[in-house]
C-alpha cells in the first residue's frame, strides 16, 4: 500500500530533529504525531514563526512539545498531546504495516526523519518488508515535465505535516491519473 507523508523538523546543518509527522494511507486513513522529545530551542526563526504555531501541543513557554505526563502534573486535559519517539515508532509500524511504499514531496529530509524514528536506515523494519528508499513526487514531476503550477490545486501554506501529506497524496494521484494515463494512451496508439 502507498503511504504519502510529510514531516516538520528543526535542521541546523548537522542534525535533523523531528517536530511532527503526518501520513496518509492509500486507503484514506491518516496518522499524525508530534514529538515530545525534540528540544525546541535550536529552531531557526522560520520554524518558530511558521511551524510552531501549527503544532497542536506547542506552548510558547516550554522548551519541548507538551507530553501527557506533564499535562497530568498540571491537571490539564489535553486536546492533543505530543508523544515520545518510541511510541511514535510503534504507532507508525502498526499504521503502515507490511510492505509499505513511501512517497513524499522533496523527500530527502522527510526520509531521513522517517529512518531516524527507527534509528539508522539499516534499522528500518525490514522484517516487515519496509523499503530502504522513499519515492519522490517532485522527481516524478520533473520526469513528467510538470511544475506545481500544473497541479490543479495549491499546496497548503500551513506548514503542518498532515496537511502537506494530504496534498502529497492528492497531487500524486492526480499525476498518476492524468500524466501516466496520457503517456500510456499515446504509447498504445
């Protein structure tokens, strides 16, 4: 099954630290999580201004996204809670299951984040048929001579990984339905 995903992260030239991950399954099921164990202090201004406000568990006074155990101490019932990486890893493995096919838009950093959720790339759950590669929607667009302007709907500007994963799934489906069908139709004439 195909899974389209996106991540939001802090990147400083040496490290890529995950903030959130959104995944949309080919079936339409969705998964979204925010990372409680990523320190926020290393974020650049772009991330602070454009990503932090879209994180559901963000509190401007905190150095980390707010996990459940801290909320319990404050007697707060969360609308949404950040999770620790180990819990996210288990969730993603259960959500994606056996033999997934991963797709992302400008996939390089997103794939590094996905791999690091499991440790190193060689630690991906190969016993569940997980690939060591993520397919890239942007590369598909280049090979099809398409630009974002050719896609008939705009990518969201929210810098929210689930919103972007939804766009990835929709854009990729449009490319497959419109471009590849035309290529196939011309090649059979």
